[in-house]
C-alpha cells in the first residue's frame, strides 16, 4: 500500500463514501445482455445446440421413412412398388370368391349366381342348361 | 440474502441474486466509474459492461477476497478500457526535478469538501491526471502497478499525480476551500 499524506487519506475517505443511484434502464440493459448470452446458449465443439437437435431430427426422420419403405405389410410401402416387381408370386386373398360365367368369359357371358350352400349339389340331367 | 448466498445464486445464474447484487453495489460502483469518466453516460456504460462481466465471470471469483473489491476492480478496469478506446490516456508528460512537497494540498481543506465538489474537482482535471490520481489516492495502487495498467513509465505516473495535486490545490482555492478553516 502506498504511503498517503493527510490530504490523500482524507480525500480517499470522502471519495470512498460517494454513491450515485443508477437509472433503472441500466439494469434492463444488463438483463438483455444476460438473456442474449443465455438464449444464444453455449456451443458444443463450435456448434449450437439447436443445430445438433435439427440434425438429429433429420437423421431420425430419414430412418423412420426408410424403415417404413422396407416394411412389406405397410400399405405405403406396397404402393411404391415398381412395375418390374409385378412378377412376384401371386398370393390370393383369403376371402376370395370365384365367379362362374354361363359362356365361359366375363364379357360375353352371364354371371351365374350360385348359392354357396348348394355348390356341391349335383343337378339332374333334365334340369341342366347346357346339356 | 447474505453475501455468500448472493455469490452462490449468481454462480447458479439466479436472476434474483444477480438483481440483488446489482441493487447492493451499483450505487458505489457508479460513483467509482464516474470518478474516471468525464460524462455520466460513459459512467453508465462502464457500469453496464462491468456488471455484465461480473455475472459472466462469477465462476472465476474464488471467494477468498472481498466480493465488493473484486467488483470494484472490474469496474475500474472497464473504465480504463473505455478511456483507452477514446484515446484519452495518450497524453502524459514527465516532470523532472520536482519537489512533491511544493504541490501538497492541505488535508483540512479536504475534510470540509462536499461530495458534489469532489466530482467537480476531478472533472476539471485532464484525463491523465484524474486517472492516476484516482488509481493512486482512492484505489491505493502503487506507481509501479499504475504504470503497468496504463502502459506508462513509473516516472510519468508520479509526475501525473504531482500535477493532479497541484491542479487540485488551485481548484480548492478557487472554490473557497482554504488551508485554514
């Protein structure tokens, strides 16, 4: 500590007791700067956290979409099939009902409405339409 | 809140603790800043920058010294930075063969000094005188430390102080403060 003469000691005492009331806007300025610092957030390896979050979201989205495309049971995935894939083995629907026509073809013939309950009943010769 | 609670709160970015620290120390620190700067607006700029730095660098306060002293050092440093930015510290002269006693100021005059007159006295001094006078007389820095802080020689620091005291004595007489009450 320096050696003070009496004047210096007295001046120091007087000046040390000085007070000034700051304007309220000064605290607002400090608070804004603090908010900006906190809002800006820290950086991880020089990258902002929101950038990392966006990248993770993008990767997650891509993964989900590719997984959906791979899923054969998913209707969305089936719709995106190419024409070349039509040669894949046909799998009949479980509730398929075969339709029978009078003249053998759908355009020229009349559809025979058969009751499933009488499908196995043998029709007598005199009652048959085509001999 | 105790000072320890305030420090802990500030370290945890607690806005209420930061506000409490500001409310407690800003009047003193604004007066400190104003002693260095010639304008009120500059002093307020220093105050804002300094308190932001206090809260931003609070983790570096090791809690061994005085918290108020730590804040005061930041305020003084910010004030000096502002003066450097404004190139206000460039003009400094050295005196040779000066007897400091011839520029001494009677203590009795200062004892009766009003607060407003202290500020007025400092405002009449050139920036270099005022800065060295504040650092040496009020803050208690040594000439070697002042020389480092202001990037001047030790002799320049001493010269500035002597000239500041000479100017102060003249001003005190002008303001009606004589050596004998």
